[in-house]
């Protein structure tokens, strides 16, 4: 078999072209998918910023070292820590990058230090 015959045979074996409206539908679906991802990423960024603002609020202070940390831990800090843990789990579930996770871990470490007064050995991650 010579080359032109083989080429003709390959052309004949190709499937029929897709229906005319397929590519516009595929492109529209892709645009919707990208838009949804941007909305989710924006919401996650807003959530991280909100957590940072709450964690760094001037009213939130570390307990004095001369009193037990359990007595000084406020329910607000505990709730913030739980909310931050949920945000971290959500970020890991959606495959967040290290750049997105690092600020969350920093805030979590600061909140955990407030709960235990920094007395736990090896508490840094």
C-alpha cells in the first residue's frame, strides 16, 4: 500500500464531525465552571481575610502567664479556633495550595497559643 492510499484510509476512518452546536455549548459550560471556581476562590479568600481580622483584633489578647490558660481561654477564642479548623479542613478538601494554607495555619497557631498560654512544648507546626 502506498502513502496516499494509507492517508485516504485514515481519513475515511475518522468519525463524523460533531453536531454544529456542540462547541458553543462546551465553551459556555467551561465558562460557567470557571466562573463558579472564581466565586468559590473569592469566597474562600474573603473567609481567610475575615478570620485574620478576627484573630488579630486588638481585643483578643494572650492570657497572663501567672494564671492557668484553661481559666483564661474565652469561648470566643475556642469558637474561632473551631471555625478555623473547619476552614482548614474545607481548604484541604478542595485541594488548596500551600500559599492559601499558610496564613490559616499561622492564625491557628496564634489562637492555639492563646488557649494554652504557649506552655505546650513543641506546639509549633
